[in-house]
């Protein structure tokens, strides 16, 4: 059984390598998903900014229209001032002039403020549009890189699977079946025993079981984690794997 243990060790190395490669492959779709999410966020931001700009420009136009109406009212009030006939009419006309001047000034100030807000919004939109173009270019570049890298990883996985199949073919079918069953449940199917401790679960094994492992004549399982276990020194002292 010592030779079978060695074959299982080799098999587990191939399985670990395949798992590592598959993990590396998953990184790229996740990275691209994050980048595409960033693109969507910038696009949503731009949509909100453009809508806000449209609303601000529409409000500015209304204020400009009202400012022109207010200026016309002020002009009429000035023209009526030359037609006053007495002190009472003069005071009423002066109050009207003051009210119109104040309203006209406030409207003009509002128009100036809105014009500044429009320019600020346009500048922000232009910057975010440039950011979006750059981000999309980056995503396109990363997509090309991802295709290349994932292709390379697929080739490595295919090669690793070939080596894994060769190693699996050399294992006793019953032993392989047990290995595969444990691997499905535990992930790691094989663990060495060092200083009387299973390295898969860090639990001590009974002395009687340790004696069996030292002989290397049978396939034994850890009583705690139920992985296939072997005495580390038995493999180290025996030279190269069979």
C-alpha cells in the first residue's frame, strides 16, 4: 500500500494544481464584472447630471423671461413717474419703482447664479464623459487581456488534467474510489501524520493506528476528519515515488 499512498500523493498534487488554476481563471471574470459595474456607475452619474443640467437650464430660461418682464414693468413705472399729478401719486409711483427695482435685481442675480451653475454642471459632465471614455477603453483592453490569460490557463488546466488522468489510472480502482469520495466531501482527501498528529485536522491519532501507518501495509483513515492518512517519514525515507 505504500506505493498506492505515493500515487495518491501525486494525484492530490495534480488536483491541487487544477484547483489553483481554476481559481486563477475565476479572477478575470470577477475583475471584468467589477470594471463593467464601474462603467454603469459613471453612466448613471452622467444621466443624473445631464437631467439636472436640463432642469437647471430650463429654470434659467424661465428666470430670464421673467427678468425681461420685470424690466418692462420697471420701464413702465419710470414712464408713469413723469405723469404724476400730486404728492400722493408720486409716493405711490416711487414705491412701485422701488419694488420693481428690487424684483429686477433679485431676478438678475438669480439668472447669474443659474448661469454659473450651468457652467459648473457642464464642466463636470465633460470631465465624467472623458472618464467614461477612458474607462471603456480600459475595459476593452482588460477584456482582451482576460481572453488571452484565460486561454493560457485553459491550456494549463488541460495539461494538468492529462497528468492527473495518468496518475489516476495507476491507482487501485477501489483506493481511487475512496480517494474521490473523500475529496468530494472534504476537499483535501489525503493528509500526512507528523509527530502523531494528523496534518489535515491537527488531531492526535491513537498509538495503535500510528503503528499501522508505520508499517505502510494498509490504507487508513483519520478518526477525526476521515481523510486518508500516512506516516510522513515512511514516504520520505523510501526515496523516489514508485
